[in-house]
């Protein structure tokens, strides 16, 4: 599926990985709906892309809010006369040992990652099926879609769940030409990860440098963070893949941190 003149909605695209994917998609000629809970951030990204010759609009969307998701997906499809690609990227992180993890915090993580993935998927699939031209749904997973780390029980559970959802979408969507895959990055220096470094240093009683070297990057082949550009390039590849030969898969981009 060539991406030029296709339309895509990316959640959590006001910053970090979502913003990087949006910029890469814009270079490929994709018309973009920049969705984020922070409308100002979404508007800034949309304006940046538009000023560079791309086409983008902004949508305020709390992915855990059913009405906002349905309205936002419908708005994008209306403005672009369809929706070809959904990138379910919005995410949060809350870190506690299981015995100290409040149910309220557990539900916050699940709401954004799993409820958000389900709600955006359902809305996008309905439109794609109605339009009859297929489409691609990409999820932002993590190496934690396959492995676990201490103090991240909710995040690990949610990211594992996203892989299961993508497999179900691949099975149900195939007859409609809808593909689904999960991108599983290693540690990327996003605001989400930057916040974790001092938190983990305090929890483990080590320095921030030791968190980076001995916790986050210890299992990589080269001691390097995964870059946002690497993740964005993977998203472009998966969104443009032309057939059901590549669907229901999790693609790990982690400098060898996790190898399937």
C-alpha cells in the first residue's frame, strides 16, 4: 500500500514517538490527523507539518473516552474522505511494586493502553469495513510486550494485551483487507522514559547513570537507546506493506534487547 495521499490518524502524536511517526508519514505524503489529549501539542505538530508542505489537522482525544474516540475518528474520516491507517500510540507509565500498586493507578494504565487501543480500533475498523478499501492498524507495543521488568506490572500486562488484540484484529480483519501489527521498541528517550530514570534510581537505590547502563540498556548489543527515527521508519514500512502476508505480528526494534 503506497502511502502517498493515504490518510492516517495517530494517537498520542503531540510528542515523542507519535510525533516522530507523524513527521515520517508526512514525508511519505500521508494526510494526517494528529490526535492527543493535549490539544495545544497536537495543534503545534499539525501546524509544523502543514508549514512544511504536508497536510495535517489536530484532534483533541482522550483515548479512554468512548465518545471522544468515536467523534475524533469520524472527524478524521470525514475530512480525508476515509481512513487508511490507524496508529494506536498513546500511552502512560506508572511505576510501583505490585504490593504498593493502587487499583486506581492500575486502571489508569489499562484505560489508556488497552481501552484506548480497543476503542480506536473498533472505530477505525467500522469505517474501514464500510468503505471497503482495507487498511492498516498499528499498535505501539514495547519490549515489555514480551518480557517483564520489576515495578511495571500494569504496563507489562497492558503491552502483552496489545499483542493479543492485534492478533485478534488480524484474524477478523483479513477478509476486509485490514492488517494489524505491533511495533515493540526498546527504551527510547521519550519524556515517558526520561521520567522513569530518576524514579527507578530512587526505587533501586542506584544512580541515574546506573539505571541507564545496568537496567535499561544492559541487554542491548551496543548499549544504545532505540531512536524515535528507528521506530518511525518501522511504522512507515508496516503501514506500506502491501498484503496480508505480514499481519498479526510484533516487530521488535530494540538493539537486540529482546530477540524473538
